[in-house]
C-alpha cells in the first residue's frame, strides 16, 4: 500500500462466549479477544470498532460493513449461531473489496467456508505444546518486521490435511512439537476482496498477547485493505464487440 493511502478502518468481530463463560480464557482476555486486538490496532492509529455475536445482526449491519475496510474475525464455539443473512452480507462485502482477516478456529466459520467453497476441515489436538512458525515469504508485506521464525510456547496443534483451495500465496508455515506441519498464513482473493487466514489463537493460551502474532494481524489488515476506489460486487455486463464481427 502506498504511504499516502488512508489508514484502513478496522472492525474486529468476536463471538465473545469463552471469555464470559470459561475462567481460564477470561484470565488471558478479561475484556475479550476483540478488546485486546482493538487496543493493539489503536496503538498504531487505526480507526477501530468492535462487534460481537450477541449484538443485533451480530453488530454487522450494512452501515457498519460499508464503513469497514477490513474485518478481523475470531470465533470457535458458536459458528452455527451466525445468521445466514449476515454471512451472505459479509461474503458480498468481500466480493466488493472489503478485506477479511480470519483467525484460528474461524477456519470453520460459515463465512470462511462460504468464501473458500471447501469443507475447511483439518486435524487438531489441544496439547499446549510448542508451535514454531516459519516465514516462507519474507518479502511479503504481511511478513514485514518478522524474524525468520518465531515460537509460541503453548498452542493447540493443527495439522494437514487442511481442506482449503490452494492459496494465492503462502506466507507462514507452522511446525508443532507433535510432528505436524500446517499452512498457517494463507492469502486468497475473492472478487475484489483480499482474505488472509492466520492459524494461531486458541482461546486457552495467551497467544494474542504475543508481539509477533499481533504484528502479523496488523500487517495482514494493511495488506487486505481494499485496492478498489469504489466498492462494488463484480457484475456481468452485456457489451458491444470491439471489432466488427
Ligand atoms: Zn482452538
């Protein structure tokens, strides 16, 4: 993004269930994962709003999404409680150019599965062991400022096969102590919209407090910001021939 581009407007969406119902999770995120991430974005001067599942229309009205350049999404337990109407609205906004940063267990959200068109299934194990994340595209904007690899001492393990379409670009790969590997940082384009899937972020571990994790999320939001001047879902057009036929 050129330096004179406006700072993207961020909306952070969280189902906000675990933090209110599981003390182990509340210990890491007393105000919610969305509040912690909002604080990090504000530190870098981004205009930020948050939205949660229990709000009317899950806080994702057309008015809110029209003013959102990049939507950041965390969810795990209540994917099925997200209304199909809101899923369709988010999908359409991505097609028209809104960016989407999908975190961790969001791989199984209705929104992500709708945009991928695959099952988005994977292998997993909550063992709290070490994850090592390798930067495999060091020149990509999402990798800016990252070391060649970084570690999270406690995480859930995700393993291949991860049923997604081949990403446009892979930025990060994970290795887990149990032997698994996983495509952890995946770039996609759908319509005019950019999507980044980022693997870490299991709720019972303090992952979102990690500086490198926060850096990836902020970089991803900058990368995913709309590249079109006017957001519009691509549409078919009846055209005249350019040459005599
Ligand atoms: Zn998890």
